[in-house]
DNA sequence: CTACCTAAGTTAACACTGTTAGCAAATGTA
DNA sequence: TACATTTGCTAACAGTGTTAACTTAGGTAG
């Protein structure tokens, strides 16, 4: 009696088909060109079928946003685990954050693009907490290692993230002729400055 | 023979009418809801009239973006002029940058919102150079004051701007329950950390 | 095996969007 | 007064997200 299972599977197939088609369009032509109609065309179903799987277009974007936060959290965790000293962890995590952003520009723009619908409802995204907790815990460990526990870890966590995000997003909108090596120098300089501010 | 003058004046009136109506819509309902048709409706002219003054919708957004950069540059310059020591200038400019962003969220989102059309063509905006040169000159003066001229001023300028932008934009998407005082503490902490990295 | 019912998927529409071709009228010039 | 130019209009094209109403196919119960 695998009937309901087969139906479930089929439903899941359509869902992944929608996301796959949508993602393909996003990577090819950017967020602006994502359209329900074009998705329907790509998956060879009629338009309302999409609304059986997602409440609206924003829900699809939100799905990708969540995916992005998960991937970012994973990348940060992996890089963190590759070294032991908190001071080093902050450095490799910065590189990982940077690489994630530039290897997944579409994700990053969706996650942090001001004014984009999906970023406005960031409070509905629980996946963001995963990333936050990795950053916070590393900062706390770093402050303990530096014997600087009187510093406000929340303040420092926010500073760390802001530096990363600022560097990444300004480079992203500038797309100047700078080499990647130079860009990473800016990153390393800013992070080592931050580490000094932790008394590391 | 003030005929051409009168015509010019009339043309200018329509232009400012378009921008005024557009701005009103933006402030009231956000960028997403800006529409050529609604502008036409508001200024009580037909749709194609708008295309006599602006090539397309993006051109209108670009206009606001330029305005935003000018206002920001002005705010930075004024705050810079209010104190004499470069170290202090970096601090007051940070506050001014912050205040501009939160008192003009619409501008800031348009200027730096990743993925928004008007930000993609940031290279066509000459007004951005005004802001850049203020930041760069202050950083250079600060490095001279700190007798730290071997530091790469371009690197530091980028770091300074990135910290500001990162702090601002992350606070903007988070809109958490933090008080304004606490937010500014994060800002001051980050900037004083940055100043230390200049050897100030 | 037929009758029924539910769920899947369809068509067709509504209410919008940016943009432009073609036309009418108003205006200033010769 | 006749012409030319600017000015503005209507109406259309080609899209967009979204949904109401219908058809049809699949599985279930008598």
C-alpha cells in the first residue's frame, strides 16, 4: 500500500523541481528575472501548481534564504573546526565567510540585500540563529583565551560580523578592478585589527 | 521674450513634480511600490510624459541614489569640520554616517541594497567619489597624525567604510529590540578599535 | 464493477507592471 | 494665415503575481 508514499514522493519531486528551476533562473539571470510563470514553464506544469507548494513568490525566495544561512553556517563551522586557537578560528572563519559570499553571490544578495523582500522577513528565519551561535561562541572562547572576559561578547560579536558583512558587501557593489589577493588583504587587515581589539 | 524660459520652468516643474511624487511614494510604501503609472496619476499627466524626463524607471531611482550620495557627503563633511583632530573626525563622521543611514533609510537602502537595480550601476554615479574623497583624506590625515604613514591608506579607508556599512546594514535588517543607545555603543566600540589599528 | 468523492491540475481571468508607437492638439515661427 | 515643432494623449504590447472556477484522473466504498 505504498500509494500515499508514491504520492508524497511525486509531490516532493514537483517541489524540488520548482526550486531547481527557480535556482537555475536565479543563477542565470539574477533575482529580478525570477518569475512564477517561467518556473511553471520550466517544470511543464500550469501556474497554480506552484501555489500548491509555496504560498507565494516570497516563500520561494525565503526558502533559498534559509538554504543560504544553512550553507553559511556549515562553512563557518567547518572552517572553525580546522584550527583550535580561537584567534586563528576568527581568521579562518573570516576567510570562509568571504569565500561563501563570493562563491554564492546569489545567496548572499538574497540574504543581506537591503530592501529585498526576503531580507525584510529575516526574523522569520530560524536558520540565522545557527550562524549567530557559531559566531557568538567563538567570540566568547576568544575572549576567554585572551583573559578579557570583562569585554561585552555581544558587542564584539556584532562588531566581528559587521566588519565581515561590510567588507563583503562593499566589494560586491564596487566590483572594481582590484585583484582578489588585494581584496583579501583588506579583509585580513581588518580582522587582525579586530582581534587586537579583543586583546588577542 | 521669456517664452523659452517659461517653457523651461514648466518642464522643470514637471520634473520636480515627478521626483516629488516618486519620493512621496517611496517614503510612504517603500521602493517596491514605486510605479510609473502611480507617478503619472499623482502628477496628473499621462504616462509617456514621464518618459520625456527620464529614460526609464531606473533613471529615477538613480537620481535618488545620486541625491543620497550628495546628502551623505555633505553630512560627513559637516561633521568632519566640527572637530580638528583626525582621530576625533573619524569618530564624529562615524556617528554622522550612522545617523544619515537611519534618518534616511530609503536613501541608504537604495544606495547600498545588494541586488537593487540602482546599486548595480553604482559605477555610473560620480557623486560617490565625493564621499570617497572625504573618507580617504581623513584617513590620510589620521595616519599622518599618528606618524604611521607606512600603513596603506587605501586599505584603511576601505576598512573604515566597511565597518560603518556593516554595522549600519546589519542593524537595519535585524531591527531587533535593542535600544538606540546600545546600537551606538556597538558603533563606538568598533570605531575606537579601528582607530587603535591606525596607531591613533 | 460501478458510483462516488477527493485531490491534482487545468484554463481563463483580474489587476497590476514598464514601455512605446502613433496620433491630436496646442504653441510659437515664418 | 500656413507651417513646423513641441507636448501630451490614447491605446496597445508584453510582461508580472495571484486566484476563482472548472475538469479530470485516482483511489475508495457499496
